[in-house]
């Protein structure tokens, strides 16, 4: 805990509210239940997971058919029910693993507000806040509960997440603050007036990190497919039931079993399950790399991204900086000669005892000391310094004893901060510290010097004296007298170069968007090897029209002097021109852009506001984790697209076989056990391995169209060829009790065609893919060769003519299938 400065006592003797609640008062409020105790769930509850995996429409259909089949048919025909139970169990287990990972990571990334109690400040868990707590806030802090301002020091709060209004609101003592807003400048403290369920923050925080499986093209596409399947399945199933139970005078139990055999394969139940499992496994994999996925579609979204906007500070560079030099400026704006390794300067307008003639080109030790005292005083005046000021504090840690009579916190929109002081000798001075190209005139010679330093990748701040001006006067910068240039060197992230190279190799455009000088940012980007780093652009010259802005962004790579609102506008401009945009950042100036981007990525060390709105939080603060997220998304999308084809081919040929059975008034060719065997060997087992395999292919849009262009022709061909074999077998055997032989011939044809579909989907071949396909083929041969397996699955090839006819039909169909596959690829290009 750190002590709070002793407050000045009031005249009325009342206790100063800045000391916060006492321990007894906190205990009293806890006893009354006035605690912010709503847990923040980062995942679905156990009951929600079980319910969502078990209580589905298709599980209900299959469950009813399973119970009916168990009552009228041998256990072999009810195997499909046990497979569904096993698959659903796998889905629940995998999602529980994902829940465990998300919950543990959410605790790591949870914010810990600073509250004052018993006159001391300490960090506590969000759930420990009680009604009446005095909560300290600074730049980047999120307002976690509703409250009333008790202290304000240049406090500016962004309420855009609540109101949609992007302009920060200046808050004064006594004004209300709403949870869900965040601090963009200044500091202060507020008293909690509503906590727990009464505060909006609990609901907002819960939604910000909720485990979701919605709002993604992949899942919405699957939902669309399932809707179409339902429309086809219901009338077809009714016709099949009537055909098998009424029109054909068959044994009742066998008719029921064959009816179930015709309806069950129409349901692509495994597709939904496998998608959930793939996403859940992706969460576990990324969690092991300290990557918190707050919304699962973000995995898919980042895989579809074609443009990534990077904030320089905290993303390409580490948070820390080092002061390498301080250059004093003469009255003409040129730097003096330093006699100190750490820099020196002349203080324009300084006390005569401390600073000699400002026109002198030589810099004395007195001038150097005075500028150091100014910088030290500026550092001491800000209780929540940003990275630049923190570097200055580390270089000038001595306290001056000057009394700050006013402070102006740094604002990313204003580009400078400041403070007014009463110095040791009683004189007053006002100082500004910020961007040289904002505080200096366009013709100031110091700008050329600044530009030269920026070309070296250095960050430059201008120290200027603004005596006589009000700190909050927008014109203060224009009347300030330049005093010194503070040169800082940023620490580059060691992993940034490799990550930028990865994005370049994957044809993802990287755009560096920063509030710093564009030339300086470009030099940093060039050091990291970013392609096109020389194409820099000053955002103050960006056109406002979205199309023109998008064109300027596409033609350039590095953008400097970007305001928070401009970051948001740039993201919107890129999206309006058809780009899928990811935004990375860690500061409050990135929140609006993170919120509006397709995928927001925040560093774990970033502000609470950025972590709240980002879909992905890199808890280890490693930019190098992003390629893993991209790769995971591409694995999920690419592989689910592959296996979806397998599932939907089965659905199409099952519907066609049912329709043909009704039209030709014949027995349905298969029992449930036959289709369970076929589904397991040609879809179930292979799909599981294919869905979890590595896949670096860039995600492509139009999931439904890409899947159906193959599934429909392949399914129609497989169903048609199988029915031809079935009719030929009925004609060939044409005797009582021959249905088993006819079914076996049709099963052989359908298996061979399905294997060819599997072989196509498994491309490009690797050793394990070839082994997988071969193993499935060997398993079917084993069923045909082993007597007890023949009996179990009711498969027995009779004679030689019909089995070879079945093989011939399958071979012709497979050749046509290969041609259809290639034709579909040309007819419906990706």
C-alpha cells in the first residue's frame, strides 16, 4: 500500500472524504450485501454447456429414432445412437477444457482497481468494491461502478461505449460517472454510488469477456445449411415413412428399421459438434500461449483479416523508453552545444541567476541544471505519467521542491501536457511538454532538427515555456517559447520483426498508426523490416471523405499524428472499401478503433479500457502470439470447410435415395447399421483428424457457396450411382430373401464413391492423410472378410457378377465425380 498525502483539514472539523472508508465501514457494507460481487464469467456455465450440446433439434430427432430402433431392431441398427452419445460427450469435455482455460486466463487479465481505505491506497479485486468506496482513476482506467466525482485533476472521461459520443467529457467534482466509461486524460477519484447488480459495469464486464459461439460467418453459414437441410428432410422423411410402412407390405420391424436408416443419415449432426470441438480446442491451444480469446469468432475473424493496423507504442515497441539527449534551444530555435552527455539546455525566460543570455550558443552547466529541474518538476507533478514522462522521471528523479499550482494531463488529441509552478525563489513559470510539430510554428528552424532526429527513429518532445497563458487555453502552445528538445529512444520488441515478416508472407497488409511523428514512426518500422516503411503520411493531411481516405491508407504504410477519432475513421474507411481489419493497441487512444475493427487485439499490460473492448488479449504482451491466432483461425475455417463437404455429401445422397425409394416404390436399400458403418469410415473418423490438422490456407469468404458447390453434385452422383447398383442387384438376384445381397452390393458402391470423395477432400496429400484414407479402406475390407463382422453388419457379397458390377459402377461414378469436382472449381472460383 502507498500512503495518501495528508489532506488539508476543513474548517468545520469534518473528516476529509479523501481518506476513504474505514475498515469498520467496509465490514458493515459487506454485511449488508452492498458489494460489487457479481462474478464475471469468461465462459458458459456447466449447465449451459451440457444443455447446448445435448438439447439440439437434431439430437431430438435422432434420439426418437434411436429409441424406436432399439425397440424394433437388433442392437447393430441402433449403433448410430451410441455414436451420437459419444460425440456429444466429446463436445462437452472439450468445451469444459476450454472453459477451464478461459476462466483461469480471465483471472490473470482481470482489472484490480485502486481504492482508498483508512487513508491508504491499495489494489483490490473488482468484486471487493463496496458501496461508498473511494476509487482512484487515471488514464486508461475503466470506470467499474457508477459513482460521483470526489477529486478531479484535468479529468477527461470517454463515454462513447455508453452514448456513442466520441468527444471526451471533462468531469468536475460532484458530477456523476457511469460504469463502462473510461479515463482518457487526467486523474482523480470517485465515490461508488451503485455497485453489484445495480451498476451497469457488471453486465458490461460480463459481456466483454463472454464465451460465445455466435456472429461468425462459419457458424451462421452452418446454421443456414441446417435450415435448408431441415426443409428438405421433413417432407422426404414423411414420404419415406409412408412408403415403407404403408405402400410396401413388409415386415413391420424391418420397415421401421429401414425407415430410420433413411432418415438418420440426412442429419449432419456431427458437423455442428465438430465445429464446436474445433473452436474449443483452438481456445485451449491459444490459452497455453497466454492468449485470452474473449469471443471465439475472433479466432475466425483474424484468419480472414487482410489488413492489420498496428499501434507503434506497446505493439512494435516496448512500453519503456530512455532519454538519450536533451538539446537546449536558442532564441532562434537552434540547439546549443551541450557540455553534458545527457544533454543540456537553456531555459527561455528563466531566472537570470540560473540561465545566461538565451542567445548564447554555448550551454552552461547552470542552464543544464535548470532544464533538468524543470523536467524533474514536470515528472513529479503527474501522478500517472505516460511512457515518455516516465523515461524523463527515470533520468531526472530529483525532486525540486517546486510547488505545482496547476497541471494539464497529456491528451492524445492535444499532443502535449503541462504544469504551472511556483519555484524556490517565489517566481512562477508555466511549462508545456509535447510534440514539436504541434507546439512549434511551421517555419521554426528547430523543426528541421526534429525531422533529422525522427529520421533516425528517435522520438522527440519539445519543452516550451508558456508564462502568462492558461494551461487549458487551446492557444497556449502557439504562444509558448521553445526551450529544449528532449530526445528519447524507444525499445523495440525483439519479436516484432518476425511477426511483421509473417504477415507479409501471408499477404496481410500491415499499417502502422501512431500519434507520434510519421517520419519517426517510419524509421522505427524500417528498423523492424516492415515493407513500405518509407511510405509515411501525416494524418493531419488525411482527406475526410471515406473513399479518398481509404485510397490514401492503401497507398501508404506508416501514419503519424493520428488522433483517436482518426484511428476510428481509418478503420471505418478500410472496412467501407471491403477490407477485413484487425486493430492492435494498448492505450486509451486505441479504444475507439479497437471497438469498431473486425478484430480488436489488446496487450495484457494495456489499459483496462482496451482489454474490455478487445476480442483477443495477449496476456504475455507478446506481439509474436498473433501468428498463432491467425494460424488457429485458418486451421478451424479451412478444416471445417473440408469436413463440411463430407457431411453434406452424405445429406444430399441420403435425401436423393429416400426420394428415389418413394418414387420407385421399393424397400429402402439400407439398414441403420450399414450407414453407421459408412458414416464412421468415410466421414466420422476421417473428419475428426482432418478438422484438427494444421492448415495454413488463408480463409476465404462465402462458406456456404464454397461447400455446396461440391456437396450437391457429389451427393447427387453418389446417390444416383448407388441406386442404379441397387436396381441392378434387384434385377440380378430377383428372388425371395435377396434383399441382404442387394443391400450389400449397394453398400459397396456407396462406400467406394464415398472413399473417393474422402480422397479428394484429403488433398493435398501428406503421409498421414494417405495413411488415414488407406486405413479406412482396410477397415471396410476387414468387415467384408471377417465372418462375424459380416454377420454383425449384415453384409455379404453373393456371387462375383454383382459385386464386380458394383465396383464398375463406383469406378465410373468416381471418374465422373473427379470431373465434376474440377468443373465446380472452375465454374465457381474461390
